[in-house]
């Protein structure tokens, strides 16, 4: 046979002779480079022969593989690689088919070296940009085979690492080859992503288990580093519509391998995802995580806590300032998880009805989940611009059960209130709005202040902290702690700006409610050191951030009213009375130095010095500390240790302050919202509503308070204290009447409003309608007054009508 071949060798096609010539007699000598150059030149000169060259090389390679002549296999693959790199003609598609057939043959082999050789050739091919499209090429086999290599369990650890790294590079090559080619099979389809992503995650997980080889190749890049680079490249190429298919396999992998509970790997995966995808697609990942959290609502608290932790970390990375079009849905999902956690903790079951198959609820794990959710709420809020954060604050306050309005909530209402207020505190942390009117609208401030009068000490403290966070716009809050008497407040380096117009409008509208709630909050018997520290910080911030001359006067009156409260309310605990005295002293010390009126400062300092000598337990240094030094019983406090209102009014009057207002004692007005915060029954609610409706009743106006009638001839301003006292007495009588009077009397009383309105309208019409002028121009002599004629009945001369 060899003789025949030798005789007929010259008759064989030229491309076959050129292919045969590149193989040496001894495969260890490697590719014959001179002959390889001839073959390359021939392929470029006659591109129509390229497919035949490829088919013949494929035939030789298959024969050599079958005969275990691996030296010639390597030479054939090297020749294919060089031809592939050199030729970019239109007929290359047929050559590529031969090339992929040979790569497939090598990947199917049992020998690791052949698999790695085939992978390396495929990676080189993947980096080539083809000039002509291919309509029928399929990479399904390569996705499956490379994914299988990523999970290799070969005995030798070094070879196993090489096989896995080859699989990772192969997947990277498939992605590069197909991701931007619309004619190829869509690599983002779930059938491909469900193989590629878990394979990458499996190798990403092996960081601790894989031993690093001392070889130079391994030192360059470990499998984990290669995997992370490949994973980042895959995600970086994902378009808007492909994010879901890329992230879903990650979620399933973490579910299937119980990786949420450990949190570390899950957090790492999503950090890679968030940093790799395009920033405008970040909210899609967040939405998928939230949906997955909903789907796992009845899973163990550790799993839910792991998902929440991942969401929190992802939100921090998302620095674009927006979490998509459904901002409130994000917070709604998180708050729903809080409520579910409270329900699980109270019922002890993940189902509506406890049964034998229910999982055991661990309270401490639920508490950890709740803390994780609250932290995540804060993480999301920090990514939002101020206007969206204000919306979120309103949304959360609307979810909190208002005191007295939900009597059927039971024991869970208090837990929900605390958790939602903690969430709200996280949202307000670091919130700096230039317009305090928009930061604290009435719809937000009213329900928030209602919590300051609750009996629960923790809730009151949370509300104070929330108010402090919103009002503090210049990072002054930490400068007011610890609470101490400071002789020169310049050491605090307070940042004080001139009040804006919005600040003045806010205080004009809401200041009295703020003062009232601060005053009443001081009276709570369950107050501890933290409460008084927060109250001082809040008062200090109001003075620094929002105070104009009128506000300063009211704050001084409030501080003096607190001193009177501590003197008169003997039923309060000794600690509370001493703390109120200390709060009043330290606050007046702050205000006097901000007003810079020397005589005022001197009076305050004299009183403080007297207290240091005689009653040190009325100063913050002895009271507002961990181990307070207070007497068992508080004796009558009088004389030089008290601040004198008349003296202060006289001193400040010389500097242009309102002396009359300063001399008037501050008495808080008890309003409906104060009662609503502590009311116990629906009957009280009805009474208060009827009271509000009856404010303009004729009986009240004509009988009870004739002083409140105003006319054009007699306008005067009533003293604020008398008005407040009269108002309180009127409210008491109205409530008493509506609680004790029969229904017929109440109905008749309320019905009188209609006749009152009609009589007022008649009076207005009588005043505005005048008789027509006399044609002669004369005025009536006054003996007899003519009847008033309505305008629509007047007759005018024709010349006056146009």
C-alpha cells in the first residue's frame, strides 16, 4: 500500500500534500513551520479550498485521537489555530464547522490534557471577530460540556483545578462569542443561564476548599479569581431584559445549598452583581430580592434575615439615588416583613393556626430579623433624595397605629409601634432638608407628636430622637451631650445660621404644639436619664436652628414654666422633679449665652452658683448621670436658687424683647390630640368630636363667653393666659354636657347652628343693601326711614342703562 501511495503521491490534491507536510516524522519535533507558512499562503491565495483543508485536518485529528497519537493531535490543533487566526474570508464558516467538530472531539475525550487543549483552542476562536454571520451554528454542547468541567471531581487536585479553570474559560468564551451576536442562540435563555451561573457560583464557593498549587501558573490567577472575573464579565454584558434571567439562578443556587443563613457568600455574590451590572439596572436586582423575600415569608427567620442582609448591602452599593419607579413598594415589602415577624413571634407559628407540623419559632431569631429589616430600611433611605425620603417618612408614619385609634390591636400593637418608629428613626438619620416646612408637614407632625404623650417610655424616647434627627440640620446634636452647665458655650462650636423665612413660618404655625408636647413629656413619671437628655437636645436644637426673637421669648417662658412645674407637682417622683429643675437650669444657661444680654447671663449664673452651694441635686451634674445624687425627699425649694421671671422680663426688656409676653407665665393648652393619645374608649372619641362641632353654637357664644364677641368698634387682644383658662373650662363643660345630657337636648343644641347661620346672613344683607338715591338728589330728612330695596329691584333711568 505504501508503494502505491508513494507512486501516486504526486497525484494527490495539493492542499492534502501541504497539510501532510506540516507533520514531522517525530511528533516531538513539533509543527514544521516552513511548511505551515506554505499552507497558510495557499489558504489565503485559494480561500475556496479552506473548507477542504479543515475537513482533511479534522479527519487526520480524529484518526490520531483514536490511535492515541497525542503528539500529532497537538500539531493538528496548532495548525487549525494558526489558519483560523490568519483567514477571515467569507468561506470561513465551513472551516469553523470543521474546527468546532475537532474541538468537540477533544472535549469528549477522557484525557484531561485533550480537554484542556480543546478548551484553549475554543477560547482563541472565541476572541476572533468573524466578518460573516452564521445562521446555523449551535453552542449548546459547549455550554453543557464546559459547565460539566467546572464541576470536575478528578482525583488529582492539581489536574482537577486545571480542568475546572478550563471549564470557566470555556464558558467565558461561549459568552463572548454569543452575547453580542443576534443570530446566535440566546445565551441569556434560562436553559443556558441555569447551567452557566451555578457552575460559576460553585467555583466561587471553593475559595477555602481549593488548595493553591505552588506552580507559577496557579500563582498568576486562582480558580476563584478567574471565576469572579468571568462572572463580572457576564453580568456586565447583561441588558435590561436579561437581568432577571441572570439573577434568578443565583437565588435558586443560594436556596438549594442553604447559603442564606451564613450570609457571607450570599452578600459577596450580590456585591459582585451590583458592582458589575450597569447602574441603571440596579433597581431590577433589588426588586428580585424583594420578591424572593416575599416568596420566603414562611421560611425560617434565619433565611429571611439572610435575604434582608443581602438587600441591605445591595442598597448601600446602589448609589444612583433611586430604587426605581416603585419606591414605596420597597418600603411596603420591608414593613410587611416586620408585621409578619411580630405575628410569628406572638403566635409561635408560621401558619394562621398552629399545628403539629409547624416549625418552632425562635424569638431571638425573629428579633434579629426585625433588627435586620430596620437596618435595611435605613440603608434604602440613605440612597434617596430628600423629597423621596419625605414621602417615605409620611408612608411609614401612616402605617403606625395611632394611640387610642386602634383599640382592637391587642398586645402586638405596642411591638409594631416600636418597630415602625425605629424604622422611621433610621429613615430620618442624616436627613437634612433645607425647608423645615416640607420636612415636618402637619400630616407628619401631628401623628408623631401624639406619641410623645404615651405611657410607654421607649416610644416617647424614639419620637424625641426622630424630632431631633429632622430638626438637626447642622450636626449640632452631639454637642449637647453630655448635659452639663458650661460657662462659655463657644467651646461647643455650635453652627448657628440666621432663620430662613420657612423656619419662621414653621415656628409660627407649629411652635405652640411643640412647646406643649415638650412640657407635657417632662411630666411623665416613667422618664429616665435618656429622656431628659433627649429633651434638652431637642430644646437646644430648636434654640439654635429655629429661634427668632419671638421664639426665644417663648422658650424662656417654657423653661420657667418647667421650673414652676417641678415646684408645684409634688406628686411627681423626686428624681423627675430634680431632673426638671436641672433641665430648666441648663437650658436657661444655654439661652442666656445665645442672647448675649449681660444682666440676664449674670442672673442665671448667680442662681446656678447658689444651687452648686445649697442644692447641687438640682443641677444636671448630679441628676442626669448614671448614679444620680438626689435626696429621698425634696424639701421646699425657694429663694436664691430659683430663676425669677419678673427679673428676667425686666432685664430682657431693656434689650428690646417683649416684656409683657415675658412676664406672662406659660400654661400649656390641653387639646384634643393630647386626650386622643391616652383615651381609653370610643365614647371619649365621640364626646371630643361633638365638642369640636359645638364650638360655634349660639348658646356658647351668647351665654357662656360674651367677652369673645368682636365688633368693628371694639377690637382688643385678650390676655393669653385668661383665654387658655376660659378655653379649658369651656371644654370641660362641653364634654360634661355631651356625656350626661339626653339625646333630644344634644340634637336641639346642634340644630341651632342652622338658625344662627341664617340670622347672621340676614344681618349681612341688611348692612350691604341700601335704598336707591332720590331722583331729586335730596337726602331723607330722617323723620321716616324708607324701606330697604334690594339691588335687583331698583329701577334706573334709561340714560343710565347701557
